[in-house]
C-alpha cells in the first residue's frame, strides 16, 4: 500500500525545520518498510502550525503540526498515515476553521499542488484560462479583466483593465509585461507564497497579459531575498517551455511569449514601478517623471504593463470562470478577494484570503486569535511601513479601498502588522521617517531632505523640547512631503507619522 505525505517547501516552513521534518518522514518510512511518497507543496498559510504535515486519506487530507523531527516516530506509531488521532492532529485540513472561513480564488491551489509539477497544475484547473484567452481577440481579453473589477493588488489599486487597454492601444513593434515581485513591505509575504506554492499561475497570468496587449517578452523582477521563489519560478518556466506554454509558438497559436526571472537590486524604492524599470534596464533605481506612463513608454522606452504578483496571478481564474465569477465577490468598487497577511503580535499569524468587506476586527480576532502576548492590541499598521496606524475605534471598518481611504488609511498589499499596548507610537513614527530617509532614491527634495528633518523634529518632541511648536513644524513638514514628493515613498511616509500624532499624542510627550 502506498501513502502520500505533504511537507511544505515554503520558505517560512523551511525556516521552522520543514526540510529536516521531510527527511525524517522519508527515513522513518524506509526504516519501517512503508511505501511513502513525500510531496513538497507550498504552505497553506497557517504559519503557527508549520511545519504542517498533511497525509492523503480516503476522507481527504489530514493535517498535523507543528511537526518537528522528534515528533515523526510518534506520528508513525499513532498510524498518522491513515489519519489517526494524535496530539499534533488537526483533523481534515479543509475543516480547520482558519481555512474553512476563507474564500480562496487566487490561492486556490497553494498548499494543494506540487508547485513544480505542470501535470498537477493542469489537473487542478491550471491553464484553462490561457486556453480560453487563446480563442479570444486581445480587446476581448482586456474587456474581461476590466469587467471583473480587478484592481492592482500591489498597493495603488489602479484598475488593471485600464492599464492593459492603455498598453494595447499604444502602437509599438515591441511591448513588455513586467511582474513586480520585489515584495518589500513589512508584514507581506503573499507574493512569495504564490511564487513558491503555485508558480504556474503567475506564468499563466503573465502569458494571458502578453496575449491581451501584444507583448512577446515578460520579466519577473524578483526580490533578491527570495532564492526559493527564484528556484520554483525557473523550474516552472522550464517546464512550461517544454510543453509549449512559453516560447515562439504558445500552444500552436502562432503567438510568442518568453519569460525570464531577473533578481532585484535590494532597494525598497525599486518596488515603485518606474524605479523598477530603471533597475531592470541596468541603471540606478530612481523614480522617473510621469507622464509618460509606463503603459505608453516603459521598459526600454516601449509600452509596458507592470503588475504585481497577486494581480497577475488573479487573471487566470477570471479567464477561466468569467468576469462575473470574480466581480460578484467583494463590495463597492473593491471586487474579488485579497490575501491579507497577518503578522506582528498575533497568536495565529499567516495568510487569509477573504472577499473585500471583511473587517479588521474579524481578521485580528477570528483569524489572528488576538495578541500573542495576551495584552490588548493597541494599533495595527496596514499597508506596509508607510501605512497609517489604525486605532481600535476603527477596527470595524470593512476592508474596502474607499472605506479605508475615508478614515485616512490604506489597504495596500494587504500586509497587517499588529502591536500590543506596550508599543511606543512616537518611536514608530520616528521609524517611518528614518525608513524613508534611508530608502529614498534622493531624486526629490521633499523626500530626501524632509524625511531627515522629520527624524530630527520627532526626536525633539520625544525629548519634550518645545513640543507644541515642533508638532506644528512636523505637521507642516508632512504636508510638504505629501504634496511635493515625486513618488509614494515620500508622499506616504507622513501617513504613519500623522496617524500616530492624531491617535496616540500621549506617546510623544514621553521622555526619549
């Protein structure tokens, strides 16, 4: 009798011992003379249970975790290969409340398939979207994406269909598709999870984008700290080329699309799309003036679609199931789902894919389980290191781009970092300004100089030196940065500062 056991190869799971656990399971099975196949899947996103081991049973997959090397023999003794009960057991994986309460569209295959198996990808619905796209005119593909309501998941939330149509309508012999995989915001890991757990969905999404706008070359600009994602992507690209899903003649259509992975420069500013293009061209990563927009004059001066990983990975299901299938999920102008990434001081950190409309309170309590320390959660930063701090009085706000903008916040890439009541918000405000000063490309004065002066002003406030006067100065400085910076780095650095000042003024009166 043969058994199939799943152990994640995800970077988060590897950091917690998954490689040793997988080796121990294989060795123990061999010692006992059992026919066990160990499949290295992606993480399901329940990081407090990693390494989470799953075994295929007649009833479905059964989960155990966190499983360390010393637990392996006991699992075999308990007959975990048949889904038997164990202290580390969690029952059927799909019934775990954290997973059962999600709506997984983009992440439908992550944690389920072998990310390096094209056959497994196709067996779970992969490449059906591309098959449909190959039968459609480019304008019809763009219309489907537009009708779905998909907006950029990298933070700006710009309508994807409008960007694609702009590129489609731009006349040029050469066009490009660029995937922004330089995931640098604090508390974010959704892009990495897609690339490590389901790389073919990104490749399929980029290929569909190429067909839609007439681009024949794609680049994945990958964060240099993601070697596991690089390996997974390169393996998947090679497999796709062999099967004709990439190359000069995509699936016999007569249309070409080639794809390469390029490692990023390691600078936060290169997450900004025009800085990314400069870096991809081999130049120093500095912000470009706009216009012209990249969709008209982008990489090497040619029309270029730039989308982030989750945006492009959301395209295949739209072309497979139809625009309405995606559009009918969500609320307001925020359609579909977003993978929220729970990090910081929470009991249950991990990834939660939910339809727009879920509240911050639900994410923190129903999924996150409250603070890991047991202390009250004082604030949540949403949208990366430049996102505003949200106080408890606003935790009932639904996750909707416009609803969060109305309270001075932003959803961004969906990264959520929680802090308990021991946090010093003045120190957090200072960190935001210091981060901007360190990561600025230096091209514009408000960002380059304003952030440095901001650190100095906050230091004086924390030392109670003319606090009221310096608060006025700090607020004025923030307005200059907001309205005068060339890109969102300087333009958003004031968000955490102003939100900390508005909601936690008492922290600025402490002695440094």
